[in-house]
């Protein structure tokens, strides 16, 4: 690269560097004045009040709209759990009955057979 183009680039970048430094300095002075202003304190105070208002409004809205549904969902879950337990108990009883009906029942004397035995003895 030639010396002339190097000097042009250096001049070009130094120009933007000076512009940036002047902008930074003026912005810094402005921010110092603005931050030390009593109006800024009031603006920050009002901003935090507004933030707190929005936060409380959002919480209230969520409580009113979401929590009743959450209670309903919890109630439904409890009902489904109890139904599941009842179904499991019934399935256990069904398997017990099926296993007991698969075994042959021992023959027991019924009332009629007792009468027949008594009649034969006489």
C-alpha cells in the first residue's frame, strides 16, 4: 500500500475517533446533569411505582384467572386418583373370584341332602 493511502486511512479513522470522543464527552456531561437533576429522582420514583402497580395487577389477574382452574385441576386429579385406586381394588377382587371359581368347589351338604339322609335313616 502506498504511503498516501495509509495517511488517508489514518486521517479517516482519526477523524471518526475524534467524533466519537466528542460525542462520548458531551453525552457523559449530559448524563451527569440529567442524573443529578431532582426531576430524574422523581421520574425514577414514578417509574418504580408504575412497575409495582403493573406487577401487582399481573399477580391479581393471574390469581383470579389461573388459581380457580388450578384448584379445579387438583380436585380432578384427586378424583382420578381415587377412581384408579377403586379400579385396582375391583380388579384384585375379580382376579380372586376368577381364581377361586377355577378351583373345583368341595361338595357340601345342603339342606335338601340333610333331609334325604334323615329320611334314609328312618
